[in-house]
């Protein structure tokens, strides 16, 4: 009898291990630290908790969506951090403009025109659209996770997430609010990529705003989530589902030379590549199998290559992105992969950077410019720029 019980228990453990191992491996539990191109890096202080941004080598500047480490420990809806009552009434999050030439000066930009009801910006993903006829004319699209007006109701209603649209000219000291995009389909927005002066794709990283099983549902069970397309050039916010059935769709990027949409399904691993249809829905055309959990994707505007930021030790990412974790030095390794499309249309991926907490830590963005990469993250204390050889 005991033998049968042990055999049954062994069979259960083997089955459970077969299910759990791929996920634990994806998030780096069994990954050995390596180093690559991390010996020529400069740290830029004063740029805290800048989760994402837009980098333009030709303009020589980067626009960053920043917060502070303490606030990131309280309020990140995508990570089930919903301590809305501990937040200030007015957000201290901001958009920072960084020069990409030494000594890497930076300044916080003034936001004008934003409605009082927004209580500031509550930053997550951010990208820009550059006018092809006037390269200094920029439209910024920012995911903003507003807390509910009744902060105490947050565990019932979740975040009041929107996309804020601003306009500016390269190098100006302010950004001007143009529009707030609020739509039932923009449910759990993570990041976005503009495809026109007033149109964009945005990823919903979860199928539901609030549910005790939503992480389990996102990883293994249905329903999955989706990528949304929005055209906000008219009086109404016109949004539709562009692709669905996705597992934690996260990073998005537009291929500047091929017009393809690249997406990182974080809980599944790899990078998916989509063709835009005439109705702006998406059709999957390639799927790069890389056994890493990726966050944001960024485009090299000169070469058209896509740079994918891997959470190489993603299992430690939640603890590495709190004030306590940052102070105690919890490590979460970073690797960056360059995705290249060959002349026959096929995509390949090459590792171009790796560091496991020595120079960069818990990074969510690896944005290329020239022969350098700008690294920043959800709760990083600084921005780091490394030269890639």
C-alpha cells in the first residue's frame, strides 16, 4: 500500500515538474549568469524609475516616463500593486528629456493643459510619433494608470487606465496635452506603439483588471488577452481588437522599414511578429522561439532592427522592483537580443548584451542608438548607457 502511494506521489511530482519546469526556466530560475558588452558603461544619476521611453539618435535625445522607486512599490497595476490610498493626491510622475551626448544632461518637462481630474500622469509605457515631414514635431503617447477617484474602491474597480496624448517639439521644455484616450477595450494597458499621428496599437497585459486567479489565467488558462488598435483622429475614440488569445502581451514595436508589429508575450517567451491588415487587425507571420521572458521592445530607427529586453532572471523581478529590494540589492539579470530580418523575410535573434546586476539591474528597457544601448527600468535608481562592441 505504501509503495503504491509513493509511486502515485512520484507520478504527481513528475507531472507537476513537467508543467512547472518550462515556466521556471523561462523566468530564469535555472539560468547561469553571463557577461557580454557590459564593460564600457556610464551611469546617469537622477533618472529614477523610468520604465520606458522613446530614444531618437538623429535628434540626440530620449523622452523617458519616470516615477520614483517608493511609488513603484505601491502602484503598478500590471503587477497587482494596488495601494492607491498610500499615493499622493497629485502624482509626482513626470516626463524627462535626456540628451544622448555626454555629459548626458536631463530635465523634467512641464506638462500643460492636462485636466485636473487626471491628478497628473501615472506613468507606464510611452512612445512617440515623429512627423515624417517635420522631424522635430513629436506626438507622445503615454499609458497612465490613474487611481480611481474613490481610492478606497480600488480593489473593486481597479485602475482607471487611459492613454494620454501630448504634443511637443524636439528640445522644448514642455509637452502640451492634446487628448485623453479612454475606452472599454483599453482595460489593462502596458505599452503601445504609434503607427500614425493619432493612431496606435496598445497591449492589454491581462484579461481582467481584478481577479484573484488572473496571474494563473494569464499563464496557463483562458481567457487570454489582446492587442488593441485605436484611431483617435476623429471626435470619438475608435478602438478595436487587433489580435487576441495572447499570453501577457507586453512590449510593442513598429518595424520602421517593414511596417511589421513586434510583440513580446512575457509569460510565454519569445517575440511574435505581426502583419498589419487593411482594417488594422493583425495576422501572425513569424514567431521567434527564444526561451526568455521579454519586456519592452525598441527599434533602431537607422537599421530597422528590434532590440528585445529580456528579464533574464524574471523570477526575482517583483522583489527587485520595490524600495526594500532596491535598497537591499536584490539582483535581477538583464540580457538584450537584437532581432534582424534578412532579405528572405526570416527573422533571427542575436544576444548583444548581458549583465546580472553588476552594471544594470531589473531593467525593462534596452533602447538602441548608434553603437550604444540605453538601459532603464520600472524601479531602477539610474539610467545606464553601454557601448556595444
